[in-house]
C-alpha cells in the first residue's frame, strides 16, 4: 500500500491511485460487484469534492461565485464530471446502442 502522506500527489497520480484501488478491491474479493465498487468510489469522490468546494466567509467573494450555494456547487460538479467523462477512453463503446460501424 502506498503511504500517501509521504507523497506530493498530482492530479494524475491521485486518479491512477483510485483506479488501482478499485482494481485491487475487485481482485481481492471475488464476490465484489464492479458496479458496486465503482459507485462506492464515486460516492466517496463526490463527498470529498463537495467538502473541498465550500465557499469562504465572504458572501461577495468572486473566487467562490461558482460554488456560493448548494445548487451552484452541484452545477459545477456536474460540468466537471461531464468533461471528465467525455475525455475518458471509456466514454464511447463499440457496444453502445446506435454505435456506428465503418
């Protein structure tokens, strides 16, 4: 197991660590369901993301404008999630309904 306290983690390193963690959970527990593991990881990531995006004490802070209330935080989270999904190698699948073939 990696000691995260000794690392200066980059965005890519954190993402890779989470992927490796999910894969390790599936390898170590044959009864684990991939969707359950993925949903649990996503739930934790959403909780941590929301925790990290709390606005400061200044209600007029420009830096906090996009996260100044719960609905704005959710919209920011959904935009970021949408962009990350579209950038993923797994976004489109040859098995998708209506996937074109050439």
